[in-house]
C-alpha cells in the first residue's frame, strides 16, 4: 500500500498534474487487488480476455496472483521512472 501511495504521490510531485496522478492511481488498482485479494482473484474462471482468446478454465494459486501483482506494481513504477528520466 505504501509503495502504491508513494508512486501516486511521486507522479503528482514530478508532473504537477492531477490527471497524471489519477491515471497512476487507476494503474495501481489492479496490482493492489491482486495482492490483497489474491485467493479470490485466483479462483476466477470462465473469463475470456477478448474475442478469440482462450477462456480461463482453472484457478490459479493465490500466491502466484500476489506475486504477479507485485511484479506488475514494481515494473510499472520502474517503467514510469525510466520514461521520465529519459525525457
């Protein structure tokens, strides 16, 4: 939670834009949901990620969902920082 709040505050501080901070907040919602509700998210089945894509037929262990959430959160922060430093 602290990492996500820090990320949103960092975006707001570096850009000075409320819109950018809101977009960062929207980005961190999925990883936070994966971390906090990993078991419930792992039990979701019958979902397709779009037309012509395979359907999820088996659950995923909650620990893997949580690890994926952490990876997504940290990778998003790293990608934003690298893009910001290059410009």
